[in-house]
C-alpha cells in the first residue's frame, strides 16, 4: 500500500549502494511496521568514469586537444579520459590542496619567479632530446608516455620546460604543472599528477661564486638551529660525479646550495618544531640524464621513507641548449632570440606535489585530488593546511521516505532509532521535510 497522502516525509542522506544491499532496482518497498511503509527511491548508478572511450576526433584523422587540432597517426595513444583532464589545472585552484601546497612552496622561495599554466603539449625534443635523454630511454616508449602523434606528446615531467625557461634568462624560478605518464593506477599512482620544478643558476665569475658561498652560510645557520636530522651523502663521488666541464669546487658549492635550499624547504613543509620529533631527511644517489651529480630525497613519515623529489646539478647541455633556443617568454609571446645564460652553473629539482600533499593533508588516495565532491573540496581553504576527514568513496545519496503514521504521531527520535537500526552509521543525517 502506498499512501495517496503522505503524513510524514523524511529525507535520509547516506551513501549510495549501501542503504539496502538486497535491492538493486530503481524503487523498492520495505515494510518496517504494520502501519508504516517506506518508499525508497534509488538513484541510477553513475556512469563509469575513467573508462577508455573512443577519442573525440575533430575529423576522421584529427583530434581536438585544448582547442587545437592535431593529426593522428600510428603513434597516437592519448585517450579521451586523459584529454578531459587537460583543462582542469588543479594546481591553479587556490583552495585545492595542490594549490595550497604550491603557494606554500612559492612563499618559501619568495624571490623566485613563479610560472604556471604552461601548455602541456610539448615536442619529444623538448621533453627528452634537449635534456640529453638517450634514444633508448624507456621513458620515450609508447607504453610509458602519451603521444598525440609522432611530433607531439604530453609532457612527462616539468623538466621539459627547463631549456625554454633558462633561455628566457630566468636564473631563480619555480614552474608548476600537470604531467602525464602511462602508469599503473593505485592509491599512490595516477596517470596525471603535478610537479613543481625549481631551479637556480649562479654566474661562474667571482661575484657569482661569492653569492653561492654567502647563501650557503645563511642557509647552514638557519638549519643548524632547527630540529632536523639529515642523512647526507657526499656532494660528488665516482659514481655520482661532477661534470667534466665544471670546476669541481663550483660543482660542490652548487650541490651544497641545492641540498641546503631543499632541506630548508622540507623543514618549512614538514615542521620539526621543538614539540615534535625531529624531521628526518635522507639524500640518495640517483641518475637523471639532465643532472650530474644527481640525487633523490626521501622523508621519514609514519615510519616509512617516502620519495619526495629528484634533483641535481644541471647538465651543462641544458644551459648550452638554452643559449641556442628560440626564446618565447612569456610563453604566449612571439619567439625571439634567447639572451641565453652563458657561464652559469646551477641546480634544479622536480618534486611531486601529490606525494607531499598526501602527507601534509593526510589524504590517503591520489585519486581524491580529482574529486569535485563538496565533501572533499569544502574541507580545504586558501593558505591553510588541514587534516582530511575521510568520507565514503560513494557519492552522497538522498532517500525520500514517506509513510503513514499511527494515531498520535511518531516522535522524530523513534524514527531516527529505526534508521540507525537499518542503516547504522551510513546514514549521515535525517530531516523531516513535511508532516
Ligand atoms: C623527474 O620527473 C625529474 N624530472 C625530476 C628532476 C628535476 C630531477 C630536476 C633532476 C632535476 P621522477 O620521475 O623521479 O623525476 O619524479 C619526480 C617526483 O615526482 C617523484 O619524486 C615523485 O614525488 C613524483 N612522482 C613520480 N611519479 C609519480 C606518480 N606516478 N604519481 C605521483 N607522483 C609521482
Ligand atoms: Mg624518482
């Protein structure tokens, strides 16, 4: 029996798929008392997202990406779900955890130029060749990278913009962007993530080297007073050498400046105040085609070492290529000859924003960063690090429940107990809509 006139109408907010497990149809009835009937309306299941669908093609042999058309060829492997992510640029949203983290890092390196919104489509030359990637580097393969066609791809790292940024004459800069890799999907990997590239170069003349030394002294003094334990390794070693064209003393000074600058950033991000256990950071030898010596940095967090960033002393090839590059800065301007940066030596790092944000905000799954659910987004506000409060992975689900009431009515608390018995803690709130 379904009432023609509803005496009480409750709205129950809970989580789809968990309210009444035995029922899969659009509408089901559940008798809970002799005089009471509940009408449960189920929402249709949401369309599956993230499924690889046919590419949206502007014409039979073209695809449209960020309002530009590209010819497709045998190399094309970009999917529609990836194309849909391109305009989102989460790092530009000031109240998104990635935007909040970006601002925090930018405020730490307050005198560095800040770049973002750089177009994600690059040439393989920019992503690989200009940085000295060998031809057989696995990163180039179609199984690892997204190709639009043989001439264009999605950047796989923010280092793809090193040459053009140095070419523009920038000597201290941060560049934040979305990067794309064909990768496994699990709670800490996603095919789109965000990196921040940071770089600083110094002139190799007397004044430039004095500048590195002074900065190293300033940073050392700051770190000496802080609650941080650093597991260090030599700045250079036979397996992680200075570049042959570099004065080894200059290389050591620049590697030290990189380490001190990075450690002070990690201290700013992860604290290490008097009350806390000291922040533990460890430096590890690494290999990147575009730096030597090269390092990775890990932070001890909840008993586990987490890789936060890769870095090193910039390969001279990058700076030489910057000198030859046809400069286009700001990136939307007409290309013009590069002022270049001859006689410079410097460092660069590339850090993963999600990895750091997961730690700082306590976000357990990398996929949550893409959520548009107000239960996620409303938890964060500009310039504030707050701890994420978990909620169901299912979308909120509203149930309108109408039923006859016995003579004398039903107390709201009696109904709430009934809901608790059936739905447990899955029901978030219960409201009387009309009676
Ligand atoms: C790079 O991408 C280098 N371009 C970093 C670099 C820059 C080295 C400048 C030297 C000089 P790597 O692939 O290790 O390196 O990525 C850098 C950081 O991005 C990692 O430390 C990690 O924090 C993050 N990262 C890498 N892969 C993923 C992924 N699949 N999901 C989330 N974060 C990732
Ligand atoms: Mg790495």
